[in-house]
C-alpha cells in the first residue's frame, strides 16, 4: 500500500468475495502512525464524532485481585431492578455485585461484594430473572449455575457436562445465556460435530435444568456475541461474526433478522446485547462503541470514544473493546464493561 501524506479518520476495507475461491474474512487490522490528538482522551486515544455526553460514573482501573472497586477481568453483565445492583461476570473473581447508584454513593459503598463457587470457574455471562435469581454461564467448568437473589451460598440449580449430545457443552462453553419470561434457560453452546468442525447452537433448558430442545443457527457463518430476552418474551441473539440480530419466539422459531445495516454502519463485532422495557436494543460493539437501536433495528444513537491502545489507562467517556452491556428497564441508564490486558472498567452512562 502506498503511504499517504494526509491524516485519515477512518479506514474501510472491502473484500470482493467473487474473486475468492471460498469464504474469507479479515481477522485483524493494525493502524500504524497515529496522529497526535488534541482531545481529552490521553495517550493513544483518537476522538471521533461519537458523543460521550451523558457519562455518569465509572469503577475500576488497573487490574487487581481482591481490591475494593477494582477488578481482574469483566465480561458479561446484567442489571437487577429489584435490588438496584449490577452483576458482572469476572473471569477470575466470580460474580461482582455493584451498586447501580455508584455516582451518588461514597467509594466504600460502590462495590457491594462478590461471590463464587467451586463449580463456577471462569464465568463469562450472567443474567437475572424477574424474581432476582442470578444465572451464570461458567465455561471453564462447563456448567450453568443458578443462585438466590444477591448470590452466594450453594446454587439453587446446577447443570451441564462436557460432550456433544443433548444438554452437553463443548470444551469452551457455555458462553452466553438468557432467561425467558416463562423461566426457560437459553444457552449458547460452541461445540463440534462428528467431523470435528466447530459450530454454535442454542440449547433450551427448563428452570430445573432439564434439556428441552436445541435450536440450530441456519447461517453457518453466524457466530454469537450475546443474547437477551425482550419485553415481548422473544429471544434476541446478536452476531459477533454475522453482524445482525436474530429474533426467536420462546418456542425457538426464527421470527426475523434485524439491525444488520445499523451494525455494519458503525463497525460490527457485537459482544453484548440488552433490551429495555420498550423493546429498544442496546449493543456493545468491539470497535463501534455502545449503540442504541429501536425495536426494528434502526440506529438511534451511538456513545463513547474509541481507544486505540489498551496498554495505557483511558479516560472517562472512552471505551476499549466493550464486552458486556446492561440497561435499566426504563432505558435511563446503560452500563458496560471493557477490559484490556492491563485495565478493566465498569461504566454507567445515559444516551442523550
């Protein structure tokens, strides 16, 4: 590629699939030679046109173990409206419990505690049902665990084992989960077929952990990045690869696909999805930040400034590859987690 003597604010790469003998993809792109920024982002940060107005509070910083207000590695998160807390799946320290009103409370009251269990190794996702029970997908132990509200103690329900059959999970699963209004538990499982090829599927379980059915993705190139239940009771699954949202009925019928144009317009790579009580959809995008779509998948708003390098701490209002996202039922507060090799944060904001 020929060097250019002008600054660029973005790069778009297009693959002509008609010239390739088979399916291809771009795994990573590196930008070399960043211009100095005059914004408030600090080292390695390049302000763009995305607004960061509406920032509320942030916890975290340099990764730390058993240090109040800091975390080793945050992934999936969910909001509990009954107790007004956020549950965050911490790959090292179990489930973190954080006061959702951290902006108004002193530092000692922000992180309420954490809980773990010997069967809950490397939790990746967490969800809360209408009664406040806490559901955890722990891929290193190959299990789904259900805890009483606010967590702790022995799980109320625990199920899962390694294997390729019904009700079993692959080597690095379960990854994502959602809890239906009727108590059904939907779990994304990355597994292998008889030919040793990796594929994803949704397994559906009863509230007691009994396997009910399997939902197979019709698109072979769709790789999930998160799932949640909407106020309509339907299941919404967003693709990390295959930038679209699949909408399923509670019984597992595919009702439609939405949001593809919106996700691609702000750079895909979704790692989290959440819905508010009005059916609006919130996504955490690898490079596109935090976005809000309406119930039809139309882009309404985008939030946050991107950070190019996670080796330095980033300022409030910025993001680095956000992973988990949650929202209050009225949509007034949005929460997300982002983690680099050295830093991890939990941020609250509101779309303006």
